[in-house]
C-alpha cells in the first residue's frame, strides 16, 4: 500500500500497519516466532551482523509484551548474535483501549514496565511519539517510569510527522 502512494497514517487509521502485526503476533505461537527469528538471524549473521536490537510492541497487552521479550531471551540463548531487548509497549494504542488512552498508559507505567524490569527481560524502554501513537506528555510519563525501574530509554521521534518527539528526546536525553 505504501508503494502505491498511501501514507502510513492512512494505513494505520484503517487498522493496517502496527495493528495488523499486533493481531498476527497475538495469534502466533512462541515456537513459530523463535523459528522464524532464527532463520532471519542466520541470514543477518552471514552479512556480519553481531548485535540486534529486538523490540516488543506487537503484543500490546502485559502478557503478550512479556511473551515477546521472553522469545527474545530464548533466541539469545540459541545462537551467538547479541540480542538487546527493548520494551515497546507504547508502540500504539491497542484496539481494546481506543476509547481509554489513560487506562492503557497506566497499564504500561504500572504493570508492563515494572514486570519487565523485575524479570530482567529488557535493557531499554521505547515510546512511539506520533499522531497515530503517543503525545510527548504521555511519552514523558512512560519514559520517567522506565528510568525509575532501571531501564534505559529510547524514543521513536517524528518519524512520520512533526509531533514534538525530537524536542522531547532532547529534553530527556
């Protein structure tokens, strides 16, 4: 669709993009994800890749985000490439929270981040600041929570439009 001229935001507003991948991820077994990832990693190794950052963000429930991070842990133990796991629970608003942003952000801050940190499943926490995702103010709260739990921070900033993400990145370092 992008090659045909549609914008990413148009695709996302119709349930494509991230939300399509979320639905597919939720329906895929851990074993299938590990098997597929190992095939990709083998191809990357052939190109000389030695480190891969693996981001969650395609489960968007506490259990599915944890499940993705556990898959990354399992992958790390099965091959020699260094895997750096990043929690991206704030990738976009999941469909079941489309009418309650505050409740989802609270879930990320009060459940997803603490559990990820307590279980040692990620090194970083990332937030997507974009019209179709989170505002700078929402991201600031999530990033502060991540730091409080010992996670490094990452930020998808102004990838599709200017939404204040770059300014937030400068602010939070």
